[in-house]
C-alpha cells in the first residue's frame, strides 16, 4: 500500500504563499529602512548648509567692512555647492543686497532668534540664517536645490532598486521554499507510507488469527483439528510479535536515544557466532554455511556490540531465506587498508538492479512469498548509518546477492591485555581459554585513543 504525495501544484502554491509573505515582510523592512536613511541623509545635508551659512556670516563679520563681502571667493565654498547670498538689514528695516543676483528678501524670511529657517524666495527654497550686527541684521541664505537634488537621486535609486530586490527576494525565497519542502514532503510521505504499511502488516496476522478462532468456534471439532488451528494461531502470533518487536526497535532508534557504549568488536568473532546461531536453520534447509577470512590485519571495529550482532543476524537471515534448499551462504570477513568489512553472500536468485534502490525501505520485500516483515534491512541500514559504515550491494560469486558493510578499522598498540567484545571467553579468566589470533600476534595490547572514541569514518 502506498500513499500519494502532494501534487507539485500544491507544493508550488504552498511555497509561493510562504515566499510572498517573506517578501512582504522584507519589502516592509526595506521601505522603513529607506525612509529612515533618507530622512537622516536629508537632515545631514541641511545641517551642512547651516554650518556653511554660519561660517560665512562669521567670516563677513570678521572682515569688518560689509562692502567688501559681495560674492564669495573661490575657496569659500565647494564648486558644486550653491553660492551663499548676503543681505544687510538696517535699523529702519531697509534691506540691502550684498551679493549679486539676489532675489527679494521678505521681512519675515528669517528668524530673529538666530535659528536657521527654510524659506521660499521666488520659486526656490533657501536655507536662511540671520545674525545681529549693530542695530541691524546680517542675513545669509543658500539654495537647497543641490540638497534636494541629491536626496531625489537617492530616492530614485531606491525606487529603482526596490522592485529588483523584492523580485529577487521572492524568487530566492520561492526556490529555497521548494527545496526545503522537498525533504519535509518526503519525510511526510514516508511516515504515511510507514503507518499504512504497518497497519497492513499487522492486519494480516490478526485477520488470520480471527478467522482461525472463528472457524474453531463455529462447530465442534476433534482434537487434531483443534491442534492444527492452534498451531496456525501460534504461528501468526509469533509473526505478529516479530513485527511489533521490529517496530518498537525502529521507534526507539528513530527517537535518537543515547547509543550503547562503543566497544572493540572483532568481526571474525561476530561471524563465527552468527554461524553457530544459524546452524540449525541452515541444517533444516540443507544450506551449507561457511566463514572466510581475507586479509592479514585484525578485523576490529569500534561500535556497539549488540548492534553489530543484530546487523549480522539480519544479513544471515535474509541470505538463508533466499539461498533456497540445497544452497550455500558464506560470511566473509575482510581487511583492506584502513577498512574492515563484513559481507554475507548467498547462492539465491540475487537482486535485480532496479530493486536495489528500495532495499532499505521499510516493509519493502523483493518477493511476495509472504516470509519476513520487510523491516530487517531497514533496521540494518539504521545500524550501518549510525556506526559510520558503508553499504555495498553487489552480485555474489555464488550467483546470488552479496551484502557488504565496511567500517574504519580500529588499531591496537602494545600496552596491556585486551578483551574483545564478541569473544565467547571474554567473561572468564584469560588464562583459562586458548589464546585468540589477536593475542597470538599482540600479547600485550589495548585500544588506542582512536578506537576508544575516535571518528568512525576514515
């Protein structure tokens, strides 16, 4: 059973709404910042004009002779600034122009308290400042045309750049929204599929149990028939228990609890223990089990022992299931360079290339024979990813499938006795068992800092 994901149009509409809201917020902030900066810049320019007027009046008063103050020298002002115009106001209110080509100065054009004001002289705005001189006034004014022009250019630039920025923000937010929603949508789809598949898998054994119980109660039966019904109910109950155990394990794993303590795990010991565990299963199906060792280095990895055991058991269970009666399964432990690997290969039909991409999906099964829950490889993949391992799924030399996992190999150094996780004698006295291969090579060794807490990746 599969759950349909949202249509591309739905994702696009959602991302568009999010991008539009984000762009509106950004545009609001842009306008607010632009208005604030324009106000600050305009105030700064007007303040510079006021300072210029004040300096000009001070210079004229220092000269002492107002008749010499007509016009301005070339070094009195910036070449791009408007000239400062001067008027002298007598005690009787008579206004005399001290600069060339000055407009008429109204009597109310300046402030008598010494504060600069903005006044319209003719059709042009001027900044006007007056200072008392004797019984009269000396008035200076400078056009704000250049100041207004600078402010207008700044606003025009903001108006032109604003839409471009807003459009770029919208497109960027839309693209980011589409990309960000993709993994969320995939996670949502997988969660829905997982829920639907789990319901389907749990419903099957429950339906069989219900049917068997209903048939058994529908009419009297003899003891053998009741026994057969109970056997079938027992088989389905075990299957149901297996599914629930796997689901609980995955749920605990997905909740990211504190992982078990890392140990130095001997992959060869894990392979041999796994061979012993599945010996009876292989014997009942006439499957030949074997363990091979490749490489001269010790196949030691740092990982939780229980996780590696479960990983090996999942791979061995799959191999025994698909090898078929009279087939063969081989566990290969290898070391190559700085890597150590555990591989399980069988003589079954193998895995089609188009099926390999879905191997680790939960509840996915390569065949419809009804065996297995489709959760084993999903559990194995979670373990491999959490321990820093790497998958390799290829064709086996025996004709079936080969599942190989490799890890960064842990090293040992001389310093003291070592007890390997997975050694069946590790809980007892070291002197009471035969030496392992590691102890034959390195009688006094212990873990390096890398094997105790180092990175599990090369």
